[in-house]
C-alpha cells in the first residue's frame, strides 16, 4: 500500500512565538549576514528544535560562553534545561554547545562584552571544543589535536565539557546501561548485539595470551578476573555466554564513537555572498577558457562597472537627491537628513558639504507657492539685479521682501482639509526646515548660514505666512533658526527680519512670543555694534511690561532681558518717558527684586557662654524616676541613677563618701518593704568611671586626704533616663514657709496633686477627686505670684484653676528613629552652660550662581532699574522738566521706592553691590 509522503513538521510548540523572540532572531540573522557566516534560526538537537533566545539568556546568566565552558558538566546541565533526554546526554550536551558556538558566540562577544569577536576562520569554521573566545586571536589560537584514545571512542568532545568526566554512579547494577562502565559516550539502553567470541579450546592463541598463561601467578589471575568484571559494558551485559577470559582487551573495552553533529558547509550563492559568488564564477570561466585554449580576458587596471567603487556616501547621496527635484528622491533625502541632523548634528557641518544649505533654503522657499501665486527663484548675479517680482537677491538680500509678500495674490487654502499633494509638499518643507533648525544649533553652522541672504528672506517669508494651523510648526522652526542667527546680525529698524520678529509679539502663541523676544535680545550679541532696538511700537512695549507681572519665569526673564537692552539706549528711555507711564514699571521691577526670596534667620551672640556654679546639694530624685529605676537590675540601675543626678564636668569633683551615701539613701527602703539589691561600695565607685568616661577616682592630697571622683558635678535639675528635665515646685514652704518646696516632678499631674495635698491641705476622695465642700482661705504662695494674696479664695476649685498656670507643659514623646542597634549618642549642651545674650538677624536670599553672586530675575530687574537711573538724567524729557521747574523724573520715579531699595540693600547680600550702584545713580 502506498504511503503518503510525510508532511513538513510544524514549528516546535516549545518555542514561543513572541515579538521578543522574533526580534532576536532577526538581529542574529542580520549579524551573521554582515559577518558572512551561516545562521540556522531553529537548529535541532535530539530531534527537538532549540529556542536560541532561551539558550542565549541561560548562558549569559551563567557568565557567558567562556564561563560555562570552563565549569565542569555545565553544558550537561544546560542540556537538561531543554529536556533532551538522558539516553546520550554527553553527545547532546556537545551538540548544544556547538549550536551556541556556531550561532550565538560571536553575537555574545559583540553585544554583551562589547568586544570584537575572533575571525570566523577560528570561530564558526572550527570545532566547539575548548573555551577562551574572549582572548582568542589568530596569533595565539592553535587547533586542538585529537588524542590517540579517540580511536577507541574515548574522545571527550562528546561530553560537552571538554574534560574526562568522573565515573557515573547513577545507574545500578540491576539496570543495564552505560552508567556501570569506566568510559562514557554510549546510550543508556543500546540494542543487544552478538559479538564474535573465540572458541574456548582454540588451537591457536595470541602471543599475549600465551605469554600470560605461562607467567601469571594465581594472585595475578584473580586480579585479572576482577579487572575484567569491572570493565564489563553494554557489549557483554546482554551476552550470557560471553567469557572475558577468552576475549581480547581491545574487544572488551570497545565502545562505539558518540554521534557527532554533521558539519555543514555553506553553499555560496548570489543571495548570501554576491562578491564571493562572482569570484568563483570568474575562476570557472577562466578555467573553461584555458581548457579550450583561449587566454582569459585580462581586466587589470580597468575599473569595471559596479566594482571598485561603492558609490557616494549617505551625505552626498542626500544632497544629490535633494537637488534632483524628484519627489521620491527628495523624500528619501529629507528623511535621512532629519535623522542625521538629530543624531550627528555635532559633527555634520555645512562647510563640509557645499551646496547643502542652499538646497535646503530653496526647498523651504517653496512654502510660498502653497499660499500665494508665486514661485520664488534665487538670483546670485553679481549686480543683484532683480529679473522679476518672483526673484530673490541671493547676494545682498531682498530689502523689499515684505512689500512683495503683501502684494502677492493669495490662494484659497482650507486649513481643515488638505489635499494629498499639499500635505506631501508641506511635509517636505517642514523636514527641510527642521534639518536647518537642528544644524544651526551647532555654532559653526550658525556662523556659516547667517551670511546666506536667501535664508534671511525665508525667515521673513515664513514669519509672515497666513495665520493657519498648518504653518505653526514651520514658524517655530523659523524662530529657532532666527534665535541662533541674530547674534551675528546687525538689524536696523527697517530690516524685514527685525520687523517680522517684532510682529510676533502680537501673537497669542506663548512659544512664538518667547522665542521672538530671545531672538530680538540676541541681536548683535557677538558683534561690536550695539543693539539699539529702535522702532519698537508702543503697543509691543506695553505688552512686555504687562508680561513681567505674569507667574511665568521664562517669559518674565525674556522680557527683562529685552528691557535691559532697550533701556541701555538714551533715546529709548526718552521714548518711554514721553509715550508711556513708567511708574508701574518701576514698582514691578522693585517687586521682582524679591522674586523667589527665602528669609533666613541667623543668631549672633554678644558674649561667650558662661558657666554656672555647681549646686551645693544633690537634687531630690522625682518619684516617677525612682519607680522606673527600682525595676532595673544592677549595675544598670546605678548607671541610670548617676546620669539622672550628675553630669560630666572636667573642672568639678565630688567626694566618694558623699556619692555613696546619696546612693544608699535613695535605694534603702523602709522596713517592711521589699529590699532592693545594691552594689558594694567598691563596685559602685568603679561603676562611676564606667558610666562617665571622663570621670576617675582620685585621692586629693592635703592635711586630710580625700577620696574624690574627678570629672562630674551635681545637676541642678534632675533628668529622666531619656534626658527630659524635671520641673521644680516653687511653692514657698509646705504651708507658707519661707523656704521653697524644691521637689521635682516629671508630669504636671503629679505636681498638681502634690500642691493640693501638701501645700493646700486638700482632702482627696476615694475616686481620686478632691473635696471642694470645705470653706477656708486659700492663698497662692508660688514664687513671685501675687494672685489671691490680698483677697484669698474661699473655694478649692478657684485656686486649683489658678494653680494650673504654674504647672510645666506636658512632655511630648519623642519619635524614635528607625534604626537597629544602640541609639546614637546625643551631643547636647551641658546644663551648667549659660548662653550669652544674642540677637537674631534676618537675611533675604535670592537666586545665586555657583560663585554665590546674584543671578536670575532679581539681577535682571536691578540692572534695568540701574539703566533707567543712569539714562533718565540724559533724556530730553528730564531736561524739559528741569527747564519748566517741575519735579525731576528721577525723584518722581524712585523717591517712592527708596525705602524698599534700602531694605533690600540691608538684607540681601548678593544684590547689595548692585543696589548701592543704583542708589548712587539716583543720588547723583
């Protein structure tokens, strides 16, 4: 029965059809095509297609080809990742390594390591054995030579690890396979084969067998039998009648060679290697000619068509295509010019490609034909004679270009719906303008094109196009070009480009206004001539003054730059005084002196800190702190007690007996209560030095030597373990005595209850409240308090509400920092240091540069004010006012703002020098 031919196998479902995989395969194919090597996108190993992207990611994660190849059995582990089976894993591992070696290794070196891969003669065209691709060169590479053991199938290439593996112990004796052999490379379960065996009673023996039969001892014979049993393999496992004693050593150790992948050589075709194919064809033709007795045609010294010259580079090609006038060629040229100007604008200069700037200008001039009945032509005649109204003077420019534009007949253009021809042409014009814009950002290109008169005429034409949305992009490109060019131009008040830039100030487009102001402010910046800025309309100046009040930093800065250059000319200042109200401008400029100001307060001390005398007695420990310390074990309790009542002072000391007695008195509880374990005297004194690093036990010499602790002093106010100070009760005696109470409390509630119970004798009820029914006289005896002395209170509630004003504020718990380990040491000022008298001063800090000098909007504002103060006295308006006996313009404008200027002078250090110069100009 005839069988149908097998259909082509579908793509392995294990290979994901993702955009990432497709992109990776395309990159590999392009890389191999450029390298001139063969590429197999979906190679097979063990009848399974290999996902090259997955293989590449696995190898790169393990450090790359060299790292994986140097690691033992690493390629076997990778083979297991692809589920290739365990039947012949070493051969599969080497085949997988070869797949990576042929298809991905060079790509890895180029992309991952960023190095130049070895030539294909020592990489793709050689075996995958070994590693060291990153350091392989033609000089140091030596092809590997097979060992003599390869004749017996012991070549290690099949392992995929290029080394002799350890004996495989995974298989058991009961399971037949290759794991019990001393060698490797066979499948796990090969088919049983019947091998030839010599007869046991042969009449002829080999020389080796005969010799061994006469010379071997019984012990050697036993060892030989054990050796033969260890060397059993697949050839003898399934042959019950086999006898290793009658078998030669070569037959006993025989193993078939592992299956090696077939090396495929690339077939040279015109598609994959046109140059090599042509060379081979020429060799064949020459051989055929020589066979027929004809001498081959010699073309030595002759450049044949299509050979020896690759054609013009992309730059020359774009230039020629742009000047060809063919729309398709121009699309190609402009597309690449835009890309080149963006990516290589720093090295793409007009002077290296003569005619490119002129060609781009001629292209952008075509925009007029879309809106007017005109087709501009550029004339580069020496005399500059205008042939017709459609001709632009390419040598000296066209001074009446604005009049010509106004006289042109307009075309009806629907800005909502454009024809395909209109859109394609507008796209080309925008791309040409964008190329010019990108290239003039380079200073050398800006210096090159500012002398092109047709480009200046184009800027005037573009800025005066109809107010349509289709030309907004082109106008912005024109303004960007003008901003880079005007620094090299000296524009008079009748120049068409200058007038066109001023007209942009009437636009509603913020970007157009901002760029136009910057272009106008840069006029003559790199020239010796001054930018006079004459002929600016009153409406434009009023708008600029109004824009300084907006909350737009970029626009305000551009307006101030314009005003700075405008007010530097006396005629312009005279025009301001005679045509505009300057008072609002002065007030706004003074307000801008504080733009972005930050008020900083600094304290200055009149005298140095002083040191208060040490207390004569140890302060009483608050009950709240005592209850906390009792719960702490020694020696930490004594350390905390010392920190609460003492602090370090290198100039003070205290006797050891006084310190020990205070410790005993504090923690010796009355009889009948639970005792508190205390340190011995020697341990306590030693713990003092541990608690305070600078404290030490010393003996003070004298008539009666004293044992002291040097380096600590008593606190005047105790603190809790967290460092919070206690509050002292200042009531004059328990019941009005002359001496103050002097007890300390950590909370206002505890002090409040203490005053009511101890000083006022109030009775506290079982629920914690105080009895308010008793009628008696209550006086406030708090230190320096005069309330209820002449008219005592009769109710406890009245004086209790008053006592609350003497209570300390409640302690706010500190937020513990999120850190691990011991808390950071708190470096606080000692309590005995008394700060001297101080004074706080406020400073105004505005924008500054890296040298801490004035910058930004405040600097521009003060410079405009200084220009006005210097030039007002030189104007005709000021002279006429003085002649008429009126109030001077300087006094009229600056007298109302003088106090604010002095305030800025006193508080703003960066503007002080400029304000001083401004006030000097006003006074003079």
